[in-house]
């Protein structure tokens, strides 16, 4: 599992070493790791000797890391330039840079655009203007320089620790920000690099260990990797049958939005549910059964289910009534529930943690506006998109439910504050019906995993998660499978557009690859 931390947590872990006089060692380790990544990037395109590197250096340790790294690169035959954005630069780092033959240019209010043009064509620009301790964004000449560079679209930008103007703890972005192709971060991944909008500015993140890793505790964010998914995804046993595999009840679709029911039911079947019971109008049921003849259409009490999916495409009083009845039944039976789209309007006053809400940014803003005592005023979709980590935690805290906020980076918050972040998808997944497929995947996993989530000796408990936080891990698994399926489906079209149906078709391939056991005897 990948963990991410706040800037303050990183600084606290560094402090004992700084107090013991080992600060210079930390900086040299960081600078060496940064330089090695720049070397790798340059080598991929050309010879090192004669390559042009510019470091944008601010005051403090971040600028020092960048200058020391540039001095290493200069000694390897690269032409290095430092644009100093402050009179208060790291003295030792600047001395090392000059001794290695680096060239110094000073930024002032009148030459920002000129310097941007001068360095935009270099092989690599290292952004070392602001570090994790900075508050707010770039100002004055530095802001003008970065805005001009962003407009000129440099060949390759490497951020030192994090892109300048990005909040290390929250992922909030204070524009302008020079969007990085690669971010080389030190000691621990910063939480702001694993949540939007910050993740969208960070590019590929490379972690350089500097000797503080064992001192870091209580991550701000978690991200599941393939090893975690292999451990957590349900796998049928030899004697499994359709009822033991998990039965999912689905209230979705309507006469107007029959497609939502079709997608969510079929996605649940493709994600491994042993049986799917569909509750909805006959007009939608005909389409559902045409695509998924394995499903059952229930007109009254659907019988025993292990989990519910409520809301995709629900429209009209009849379907809302069915969703409300299912919600009450689930509350009484303490069953896990996925609540999406239209069903978000029928939440009880307080939800249990095993209810998973799946809004997009606009729906989350509407939900927060309807909740009492949120402490927020006039929350808009733009507010949620600019501070998703804050608002997904707020929603989970206020509702008592686990909240999955859909987006380029999907965040899943437990009411305790534990948050998972998954980002395996492609931008082409922003298409109609994609969320319905995610709902079906999540519903199927809940139906199959309910017992293992509650098991204190199972894989979820082995991750060290408290019982109420394990539901967030299930939702993170679903988000990861959904994103991986979208990326796989897009690859089938040479990285091009795809439909929700294509995402759905790829789901069994993703699950199969993640759950396959290695067999040395297999050819």
C-alpha cells in the first residue's frame, strides 16, 4: 500500500536529524536523487554532455536542493543555469553550483518574460522555487515567470519535492503553477501529490528515500497497489455457488434512464456477483434482461441479498419509493449499500459506515448544502473541485457514511477521516454511464466481500484498518478496478475514446489478471 503524508509530518520526521546536525546529509541525499532522475530523463532523449538544464531556485532548502542537484549535473558535462528568484538563496548550495561552472541569472520585476523565453527551450527545467513549508502561491516576478513558462510549454519540467504553489497537505493549487512532467519528492510522498487538483500538476511521482522513512506514521492518504488488490479481491472457492458468491439487489434506471439500469446490473455481473436481483419498472427490466439474462427481475420483495445498489438513473416517485423501501430494509438488516445519483436525496438522518455514497463533485456540493451544521456556506461544484480532500472528509463526517468522490483522482473517505486515493483511469472515462459501471462494480464487491470485511482475521483486518474504515478500502478496490478497466479498454482503441460498455467489458480481464495465482507449472 502506498502512503502519503503532509508536509508537516515530513518536517517533523526530519527535525531530529536537523537537531543532530545532519541536515546537510539530508539535502545531499535529496539533491543526488533529483539529479539522478534528471539524468535518466535526459539520457532517454540525448547525450548528457551539452544538455541544457535550468533550475528555478527560491530561498530556503527547496532552492538548496535544486542548486546542489544542478551542481551535480554540471559536473557531468551539462550546461546549467540557475535563475535566482530571491536574494536569500542557500549559500552553500549556490557556492557548489558556481564552483561546478554553473551560470547565474537573477530574476527581477522587469525580466520575467525575457528569462522565460531564454530557458523554455532547455532540455529540463527544475522547479525549486517553493517547498513544503510555503504558504500560498508564487508572487510578483516569480508568478510572472512561471505563468510565462507555462504558456511557452517547456520540453520537460521536473518539480523539486512538489510543484511550486501546490499545497503539500491538501492538493489545493495556488495559480500559477508550472505543471511538472515528473515530481521528485523526498522522504515520503506528499498527500497533495495524490489528490486533485495537485495530482494533475505533478506528473509522474518519484520518491527518493533520505533516511526519515521509519519515522513517518499515520499516513494522511492511502493508495492501493496491485499487491493489495490481489489480497482483497474476492476469489470463489471450489465449492462456491451463486448464493455464497454474493447476491446484489439493484434499484436503478427508469422509463427515461433505462440505460443506467442496464449498465449497473451488467457491470455487477461482470464484476463477479453470484446473482443480481433487479428491482424496477417493466420498461427498464426488458432492457436489463436483454443485456443480462442471468439477472432476476423482482416486482415485489427481492428476497435475500447481501448488499444493495440504489440510485443510478432513478427517476420518478415509483422508483424513488422502491429505493426508499430498499434503504429501510438495508438499515434494518445492517446490509452494506451503495447510494448513487437520485438515491442521494433519500438518505437517513445518519448513515452507517457500510453505506457508501458515490457522488461526483456537483452531487457532493448539493449533498453538503442539504446537510445541517456542515459549517460550509454556499458550497459549489467549483469549491469541491478545488478542495476535494476537504469536502469528501466533511461529507463522510457529517453523514456517517463512507463517501466516494468520483473524479480523475477518486477519493474515498471513511467517517473517521481515513482516506484512500486511486488514480488508475484515463481521461476518456469521462463519458456517460461510466459512473453506473462503477456503481455495479462496487455493489458486486460489497455483496461478495461483506463477510471478509467484517472478519477480524481477514485480509482487510491485516491491513491494520479499523472495522468502519474497511468499507473505504472496498470502495477503493472498486475505484481501482474501474480505472484499470477504463485504461485497458482505451488501449484497445490505441489510447482513444471509449464507452461505458467498453469499460464494463474489460472488468473481468482486470479482475482475472489481479486475482490470478502464480503457478510455476503453468506453461
